[in-house]
C-alpha cells in the first residue's frame, strides 16, 4: 500500500509540471529566483543539482551529465562545462557540496 501511494504521488508530481524539483531548487535558490526560471530551465537545473548532490566531485558529476556528448569530443572538459552551467544560475560547486 505504501509503495502504491508513493508511486501515485510521484506520478502526480510528474504530470503537474514541476516534477517535485521545487524542494531541490529551494536548497540553492531563492523563491524569487525559482519563479523567474522558465519551466525548461527549472526542470533541467533540478536534474543537474540532483546529479551534483549524488556525485563525489565536479568531474564525476560532469561525466555523468555529459556522457553522450563527451564521446563526440576530442577533448572533453566536463567539469568546466558543468562549472559554467552552474554559474549561469549564480551557483558554484561549493554551494552544492558545502566546501
């Protein structure tokens, strides 16, 4: 019964358009900053932040996030790509990992 309730709640979140990412985003951005994000950016940033939270390093998170596109590049600098992406939203790796 608990599993069914959890699945139903996750399905509801998925169809509501927010995907439940407001809590993750709220750890790092103000409510005003979140409100100013387009839905596209909000969903993408939420997924990036979850990947960063799960990773041990900026490089590991970058490899995870850019796995497909890095195979096409001669020199992949995933950490730098991720650092620049986070900076677009006024965030740094240290904001996520508390370093």
